[in-house]
């Protein structure tokens, strides 16, 4: 018996990504247009990979206060 598991890729809409990250839909569309964010289209529906959206966010380094 073969018990291989497959993981399904998940996608989110522009409005879901905007709500989750606090970015505006317009900002996400700009990132798609300039090539910073990959989007997937099926007909009129646009979907984003949540991992790709998360990579737009950069961590700001913190420095110890003395």
C-alpha cells in the first residue's frame, strides 16, 4: 500500500491578501504590474500565492538601546 501524501498549493484573492497583510489592493496590483509579485489568472479571477505576498514584507532590524 502506497501512502504518499501530496500537499495542495493554496492561493488567495487580492482582497484576502490585502486584509491579511494590511496592504491595499492597489499596492498589490502595482507590485504585480512591476514584476515584484507573481499573480495567477484564470479567466477574470486573479489569485496570489500567500508565500509570495509574505516575501514582499521585509523585516526591519532592531538595534539595542543603550
